[in-house]
C-alpha cells in the first residue's frame, strides 16, 4: 500500500470512529519505532491523537506474518488494565474493527519520554525500573486465577505467532543442540494459564510519565505465564550493557531493582518457582534476540557473539536465581 493509500485508510477509519468532523482533512504524520503496525499522529480539530493499524506482514528481514486480530487483543488489554491503573495506559478514543485500527490519546513526548531513549542517553534510574516491575507485578497479581479473563484473553494463536515461534523456535532452528530445551520451553509456556501477560515489556514500549510508567504496544496480550513479561524486560536491561558499555553498572542496578521488586510482589505462586522460569525464559530470550526473527538492532558482531555464548550456556545449564545470572553476566559478558 502506498503512503497516500495508507493515509486515506487511516482517515476513513477515523471518520467511522466519529473522531473527524465532516470535511475535515487533518495532517497525518507517520511515527517510527514499530515493526508490526502502522502508527501515526493525526492532528484533528479537537487536538492530536495517535492511530495504530495492524500490518499483516511484520517489517523484519525474515518472513513473519501474524493475525490481524492482535489489534483487538491490544485494545482489550489497555481497557482492562486502565480500570486498575488509569495513569499507566493511554486512553482508547475509538476502534474500527474493519480497518484493524484504533485511536488513542496523544501523550506529549516532552512529558512522556521513552524509557529506551533515557537508557541510551545515560538517564538511568533504578527506581524507575522498580516502578515498572511494581506495575507489571500488580497487573499479574490482579489478573491471576481469573477464569473470565483467561477466557477473554485466550489469544494462544497470536502469542505463538508473535512470540513463541519467531523467538524461541527460530532460535531452536539456528541452534540444534539447544533445540530440545527451547521446544520444551515453548510447550510448557504455551500450557501455563496463570495471569494476564503484556508480551512486549520492552523499554521502547514504556514511557516515563509524570505519574509513573506508561505501558504501550500490548498486541501480544495473552492469558498465560507472567514469567514471560519479567524475562522480556530483564533481557533488555542485560543487552543494554552491550549497547552502552560505559553504563553497564547502572543497567545492572536496574536489573536488580526490577528483579527484586517484581519477585517481592509475587503473591500468586511461590516466588522460587516463578524465578526459575524467569531464568530459563531469560536465557532463551537472550538467544532469540540474536538468532531469532527479531534480533536487537543495536548489537554489533562482538556483542552478538558474547550474548549468544552466555544464552547458550544458561539454556543448557539453567541458573536457579536471577542474582546468579547477574553475576555471570557481569563476569563473562561485561569484561
């Protein structure tokens, strides 16, 4: 689809949502950062808003398609979490199922910086990492053992096609000796139905808002294993050490703050069981972000080599605690 056609489709969807006045032709500004959706700012007469439209084919080097129904999963997750933590998600302004698009409030960038940009630029605050962990743990605790939520978010196909297959099974294909562990992990993760999972707790999807963290991009929302969310965020905090080595100590302080805060708030299962699953998922995630379908764009060849070696070792001989993984990462990777 051409840019002009994409713009026309967005405006048509906004008219159907009742968010544009008759004859209104506002400016549409594409935004960057995502691989799975078209995301734009639209400057309407009522003020700016953000529109997100799911793409049938993700913008990555490897072939990767996913159901367009993930758009509905994201809206449902935002609305559910918004009832518990209104300041932690953007408000949904409208939804157009026919176009697989929805509109949400525009959050001013100067008041809502992206956490990834802060981490990149050296504005690294372990207290904010702890706040993210507290928010994620609260969502997991509020949603645990809720049969109605499990039924509403039974997005197993979405989660498999957006996460388990392109991450872990793609890594398994690249590492035959690790494949039995990764395939077993996929089966076990898919079978667990414990709490409401965001599925993409990445610093690029977290804003440092004036009232705390704001979570975006919940299209992988699924009722499953909460350990996945914790491992996903912790993976990014470790990988940042290879991106900006000068800040490694600060990134590892964030890793510790997140792990400590999250595990302390686990009241839905024994924390020791949860931590073991996080450790294995974290090792698998580190390998997937090198040799899966969505490799981290900021790692150079040496960074990929070091992350790969660490991940393989911890997949084949899993750690029992996140403190042990921290210590090994500092000793073996941050040298």
